[in-house]
C-alpha cells in the first residue's frame, strides 16, 4: 500500500512537475544560473571524521566554487542553497533550484565508509545503482530526510532504507540524464588529470536531491573523510581550492560545450528559415490581397494557442529519429530549447488528450512527460493551464 501510494504520488509529481527550467528564447542559449548545494548543515553534520565534519568541508568547497564562477565567468548567477551552517531540508534544496529556473545543480559532499582504506572522488548522477557501494551512498545521503519533521508526508512515503523504493525511483528515466553525465565526466576528468585525485568514476544512484531537480544535476563526493590522508587534504584551504577549481573548470567546459552546440543548431535553423522565407515570398506574389489578410489573421489566432507535447528524450547531442531507442514510436519531432535537443510526440491544445498520449507513450518510455508551449514559447504546465 505504501509503495502504491508512492507510485501514484510519483506519477502526479512527474505530471505536475514545474517545467519552467527552460524558457525558449530567440537569442542564443547561455547557461545563466547555477545552484551550488553544500551538503548537510546545522543539526546534520553528515559524515564525521577525526578532525572535521562533512558539512564544514562541503560548505568551504561550495563557497570557493561559487566565488570562482562569479569572478571568472561573466553572466552566470550563482545561487547557494546555504552559505552558513544551516540545516536545509532535502526537498528545499531542489526547490531552490527549480523555483529559480536554474540551468544546473551541483551538490557537494564528502564520502565515508567503515574502515579507513577507501579513498578517491566520484560524481553521481540520478540513475540505477550498479553496485552495493553506490546503493550505500544513496542510502546514506538520502537518510538525512529522517531528521526532518513529517518526512513521510513530504517524500510521499519514501523509505531511504527500502530497496523497493529505489527500484520505483528508477522506473522514471531522468530527462536530464545525458547532460548530467556530460558534466559528471568532466568533473571526474579534472579531478584525475589536473587535481591529482583518484578517479572513482561517474556513478549512478537513486539520490533524492537529484531526483527532485528539474535540470541537469550532479552530486560530487570529493573524497573520503574516513581516510586520514584525504581528510587531512580536504580540511586545508589548499585542498579545498584544488577541489573547487577542478569543479570550476569542469563547469566552464560544460557551459562552453552546451552553448556551442546550440549555436551550431541555430545556423542550421537559420538556413532552413531563409529557404522557407524565399518560398513564401514567391507564393505571396501570386496571392490576392484578400487571401493574404486571411492568412495573417489565421496565424495570429494560432499563435495565441496553447500547445502540449509529450517529451520522450532530451540530449545535448542530436539523436537520429530512427534510432533504436525510438523504435515503434511515430511522428517524433525534434525541437531545441536552450541548447538541448528535445524529442517530442503529439501536439494538441487539449490537456486531456495529451495526458492520454502520455500514458500511451509511457508504456514504451516510462520517463515521458508533458511539456507546454504558449505562443511557441516553452511555459510551465501551470501557466498553460491558467489560460
Ligand atoms: Zn553527504
């Protein structure tokens, strides 16, 4: 029963998800907002080492990373989930990112295990864990919700210790998986090649804080506090600077890559539009004035309409419409919003019809969800429904 309730609420959550992460613009895409999340805080110390607590290291690295971005990258707003030693509930951390329409969410943590031999860095994206230690990280990081009042209500019966809940979490494909992996790989490369840290790789796990964000997101384990050498490194300003600057370079490279991809796409679109315009020009010559006026009116009317589509995939790279992952799905449309390719099916102004379409598509792609447009611009479902 508990699990069923969890599934239902999860579905509702996905349907009503505040999808205002992307706002379609005619100008070139720029990554403008990043949320930096220092793990734990306040009454929740996180993992405890011999000399320090996880929450202190997370905050120090988060502030340094934010400072580097604010200082060296123009036009990017940094939003912190905490800048002081405060307890912030897990869902609130995701809310801060969602409500601010952030382009990226970076959560900073320090790992810990029984024993003192394990060391190294790893970056997590939301997904299905492939080993027990990945599952353990998810359990540990998610268990902070147990310190929140009413956590059962707030997280729809989510039990951080139950394997079933993780299986359910993973039924829902994360729409930002691909982009999150791109950033995670860059972070790990920087750690290994430039910061001289052990590369524990890009990993997947059912991390609640990532699951609740509606943008590409990663959770970085910057080292093991349970390992003496790594704790000694992570508590120094020098160590924190090395880690923060590695994440900074990964962020900068990710931003450049996503923005460049969008610009390449713009060139193709502009070419197509030019060709279209030329054809339209020729047609206009033979049309009567009356017809022209009618067309203008028609177009005006259409542009005020709300349009719903079902998104089945997003990717920073172009995906062929006949790719095997799209097998048995017809009439796929490719659109680009803020540097990201979105693949959608269906198009209707009728919300009930698009929900039907969504259920149909979810049989093949469980992570599919409804997105809305107004005057051709991406809006939230809430905004579309208000019309
Ligand atoms: Zn942590």
